[in-house]
């Protein structure tokens, strides 16, 4: 997912075209932020500024907002294939440097088109699918078509999903656009027109918009909009103008009240994307081979990622009998001293930039350990320094509290554990197939878990908002999920929460339990643990605790719970995927009911780049 | 895209007792506005074109109330026959033809205006065959609503008629839709709306848009209480009209809205969240607290207590009444000392009644009385919990 914007304006306007595009890119940063760039046309000259990094950083380095021109287009990228780099950043240009394009989407037939164009002498600079469009337009333009005709012909040849903007040095007042399966909106301003992949980029300048339909192409100038349906003829833009009532803030959240809620509900999609990504990536098997040969395996991370790491360690212990040592990244010095060549460290970080995890990874590498990175951001610091990076495909996560990145991390790490067991020969073929089959259903499980529990979570949050302290208890494979539930409610609802193995209650913590004390039990689908947890629930109930059970639909414990949060009956290995979404909802609704903003928890930052 | 609001539905028997003659449930009041104000505002905000309102022949209060409440362009369509949603939509057929899509809302919904915007924006951006609003459902309500199951892209997989049970990921259909005009063909063939939507989902893409904010489908008296609860939960401050009178010794503690012409007598305590309607009266020493919606020109007699109740316009309550978790019909007269009991026997649960946290660690359902439009309750009557008084 990427963000694109273009503006046509006269020199007399309050904001320069460069400023408008720069600000628009900042508004679109939630769609991606690993590289960015702009292209402007001024007095017949096309100028491109682009690079890897966040938009604000690039502004300092390149001065994106300083570009001048009658037309400017911009792009902010979220790499899914091909590393973020200066060369791969958009805009992309043709051979002559007189045509520039930005694109959001995927060109499915780019390989065939590229081969053909290379045969005709075109020279490609990047690894992206997008660049092919610039050369295709050039090809038609060179053969005598006018800019718009050349653009249209090129668009009619590409397959896939796209929102594309193009500018020509020889057409200095026009931005050409095309849309199919990727969003694109025109904004009708006062003496200027804009086009962008999403409404937030436009709202500062206009509320009058035209939402483009699939198959529409056309161009804007500062005073006019021309639209046609490819192959069918012109469309009257006036028939499609509407006034946007959204506030700037809500527009970027896709109508959800908070990014966190949006991201919670994106989990089924994110899990499926991660699964498909891993299936087509040989890195997972490579990683399993590295681990199978390892002398010892360590896994490190911070915060939510640490809980994913803990899930990995418990899963590996259960299906392979190999001991994985999990540790919190900031405590790396206690572990790095014992590291030798032949050891392997898995470093898990959503951003790939977490300083504690990075330092742990460097310390291990210095002592000869091999490094496998797990991250959501391609080519970020930790993956870059690793021997082998593995990626979740959760898309950008804006809410500070991790949600979809946790469940996708646990999916990736569970698959890695299963591959490791298979590589070592610890699993029967049928067992391997069963685990992989269950993990392949992650998206469906998360969907059910969310759909079944939104109402229940709202109800439970009405009780939790009156409480000052809460326990999250589990045993075995459920423990990392309980820890994640406790962390979420601490982070965003400012409710003191503690997670520990339920067997520990009698060794101290149960002293705090009194009438109405809330205890959330995370019950994995496992008869052995269910039996153990039964006793733990009873000891809490005997002391008047208010017990919420997050348990499989076929649990035998449901009558013991004051509130039953039903999750799909699946294998124990998917526990974080089935049980975490309702815990996220619980934290979210408790936070909003208490009047807090879950997207901006106090004292916390999304990426922790300090020790 | 044309706007269509359906306001010809029949109420459940318990809700029906609250509806005045020649009227419809959509004109029952919530926070000073008829229910239908909320969907009409929603569709118009999201799609600035004439709002077509289908109402039942003979229920002239509907066009009258709607016209008096909003100044949007309106057109009224009289439905002469049939009681189903299918027939209501078909009664607007001549208006719908000629447009590709229409924005449809049921008239008995209270939904945030942003939900309509989200629905229309999603539809325009993603261009599916149809787009429908869905809402989360509480487990005990699964059998009360039409449900849809969705895939990971929020495309509708299956539509289940009301009362269906399923193990799939399901949400309730929230009564707001962007539908293609060609759906009329399915309806004309006899399919009901859920079946027609399922037919669209089978042959194309029907997008579901999740709304997790305020959503109340007013079908039962408890829904009126829920609507009051949800809307008043959003009020944050004390807003007292400059044309209201609050006597010096009265206490008004927020969040409370006091409308123009309201009068709050000495020593009365209004402890919000509460809505005190236009020209209403709260007598001396009365206690109005926690989610009370006091309708226009209603009267709370001296020394009364009112809690968590919806009081429709022109209700006259004599002194020393105790009204708890109740719905009082318009123009009803509540005699001196009337008491509504509200603790339900544990096995009773009126449809869709919210459980409230009543003390640490305990949820309870409470329901007082439903008093019919124009009913007269004799002095010192004690009304049993969950009962309907006609």
C-alpha cells in the first residue's frame, strides 16, 4: 500500500505546489513510509527528488516542499516486494527523463512488458514493476502520439491493480491519471485541482471531491478536469462531485474511530497476506535449516514482540524438544556473554529499528552467532544486519499499541517452529500437515474471534473501567497471550494488569484477590491445561474474583466463568491468533470508555529507538 | 444516488402501545427528536440529494413530523399495501429507476452520522455491487437480527435470515445499504431483502462496512432506553438554554442538556446524564438522574424520582412518583405516588435489554414499566417490573 498525490496550481496561490504535495504526503504517511519522492514540471523541465527514508527526513535532506512547478506529483511507499532504496523510490522516469510517474498497486504483467521494452532499447533503472509504465508511455509518445493518447494506450496495456499519476515535461500544466482497483480521488480546489489516493491529502484545500471509478482515466489542469471511461467515452465530472463531511482526522482512519480499532479489524487480511507471503518465500525453510543446525537457539525482542518470541520458544519446546532461550532485549548482556559460534539468535522487532533489540543482535553477532530477523518493515536496520530476514506482511501499523503485528509475528514464528520440527524430523507427516493446515486457517480464526466478541468486549469493558487492577492468567502455550492481553490494557487503558502462570497464584499473588477482583483466564485448547486451569479458576472464584474466560467454544469450563469470551476451537498452536483479538478489543473499549485516546498512549512511542 | 428512508414498519406489540393513533414508531422521541430524524440526517449528510421517505397510508404524522424537524429536500411516498421491507422498497420503484444506486436506511435506526459517511465513501471508493453497514452483535441477540458472514476482505459470504444460528464470523445487518437499482428485479421476483442481497453477493461483490459506534434499531421498548443511554453517554457538559429557568436552590450536575422553556423548581436535583426537553417541568424536591430523557412539555411532579427512563412528550406525572427504568408514553397521566418496580425475576429478560454494572462485579438487567400512549395510571399504583400498562 502506498500513497500518491498530484497538484496543478497557479503561482498566485497561498501554498506552493511543492508545499501542497509535501503536506499531502505527510497526511498519507499512514499508507506507507519507507521511501518517498516528488516530481515537478517547471518551464519545460522535469525534476525528480526521491530517496529512502521517512518523509520528514527526506524533507530535511532533499527539500521536497521547496520544489516549484505548475504541476507536482508525489509518492510515499510501503515496500512489499523489492527493498526500499533511493532507486526503487517513486517517481520513476522514462529513458529521456521527460516523463515521470507515481503508482500505487501491482502491475501483474510487468515482466512481459519489460522484456519487450528492453528489446526495443529501453534502459531500466529500478527493480520495480512501476517503471515499466513510464517506458511504455515513452514508447507511444516517441512514436508520435500526444501525451494523453500515449498515456491512455499505455494504461490499456497494463494488467493488475493501479492508481497512476503521470506528468510530462512537454505538458507542463497537466497531470494524467488512471485508476483500477486502487483508490484515487480528485479534489476540486479554488484555482487548483488535486488528485490523491486518499481524501486526507486533499482536505486542507478542498472538500469538493470526485471519487474515481475503476477503468477511469483522464487528466487535471488547474482549472479543468477531464475524465473518460476507458473504451467507453467521456464522463461528466459534475455528475460525480460530492462534498466530504469527514474531519481530517477521521478520514485517514477509514471511518474507524481510532487506528487501533482499524488495525485490530485488519488482522484477518494481515494474517492472510503474511501467510501467502511466507508460502512464496524460500526464506522460511532456509531459516528452519539454519535453526536445525544451530548449537543453541536464542530469541530476543521487546514488549509485544517479546511475547511472540515466548510463543515461539514454547512451541519449539513442545514439538521438537529443543530448548529455545527467550530473553528481553534490554537484558541481552546477561546472555551475550555465553554466546559462541554456532549459536543462532532470532531478533523480533515490528519496526526493525528497536534499539534494545538491535544492540542485542549486534552483541550476538560480534560473538559469532548467526542472526535471523523477524520484522514488518522490509530492509530496516535489524533485517539489514541479519543473515536472513523474515517478514510479516501486516502493512503499516500506526496505533502505538501493537495489534496486527503481534498476531502476524506469532503466525510467522509458529510456521517457523513447525518447519524446524519438520527439518529435524521431529514430526510425522500427518502432524506437520495438521499444524500447517491449522495455521493456514489463522485468518478465518481471527475473523470469527473478532466477530463473536466485539459486543462482549464492550460489555466487559463497562466493568473493567471501574476496576484498578486485573490479573491475566494462563498456563503453558496460553501464557504469552495472557501477557500480551495484560500489556495491552496497561498501555492504553492505564489499568494495572499483571500476567503470570496461573499455578503461581497460591505462591503470593492471590493475596490481592477480593470480592469483584477481575481475573481473565486465557484457556488454550488443550485438555491437559484445561484441567489444570480448572483448579486455578476455582481458587479465584472461592475468593470472590470476577472471572472472565477466554476459551475455545467447546471448553468444559464455560459454566465457571462470569463472562465467557468464546473463541474458535482450533489447535493449541494458534492460541495467540484465536485468543488475542478479544483481549485487544477489551483493552480498546476499556480505554475509550475511560475517555482515553488508545492511538496515543501517554509516555509511549511506536518505535523505541533509544536504550 | 437517490436517498430512501423506510418509515412504514410495524412495531412490536409492546412498542406499539407507545405509538399515537395515525402515527408510526419512527416518530417516538429520543432526546427531543423523532427517531426518523436520525436516519434522515444520516443519509442526507452522506449523500446530498432529496430524501425520499416511504410511509404507510394513513400515518400522516410521519410526513408532518419529518417536515417539521429537518429542512432538507424531502419527498414522501405513500405505501398503500404490504407490510414487508420488500414491498416498501418496491413502492418507491418509479423514483428509484433511472439511477444506478440508492442509499437505503430503515427509519427506526439511531446510528452515528459518520456511519452513513463511511458506508457511502467505501462504496464510492471500492465500487462493489452493493455495500451494507454491519454492526457487532451481542451473543444473546444473535437470534434477533439478520446476519451476514464476511471474509477477510469484508466481502459478504452469506446472508442469514433473522433467527439463524451459525458458527461463522457474523455481524448483524445494520439497516443501512447502498444498493444497485437492479436489486428491484430480485425483489419483484419475490425475494426478500436479505435474499436479494445474498443473490448479489453470490453473483458479485457485496462489501460489508463495520460500524462499532452508536447503533440502535428501535423495535422494542428496551431499545428506546438503549438509544437514550447511548446518546446521553456522548454528552460531556452541562448545556442549559438561556431560555430555561433553573431555580436558585436546584442542582443541575452534568452532563445534562436543558432545553428552551424548561423549568426546574427549587431543591430539585438533576444529576446527569439527562436530557430535559423543551417547556418541560421538574417539580420541587424531585430527583432526576442517570440517563433520563424527559420529553417536550412533560411534567415531573414534586418529590418524584426518575431514573433511566424515556418519557415521551406531554406526559404528566403527579407528585411522589417513582419511575425507574421505564418508558412512559406521550400524553400519559401518572397518578400521585405511582411506583414502578424494576428488579426483574432472574429468568425474565425483555428482548435486547442492556445489562448494567450495578455494583462492583455484578451485571444486572432492570426494567420498569411500559406505559401506553394516553394511558392513565391511578394514584399509588405499584407497577410490576417488565409489565405493559395500557
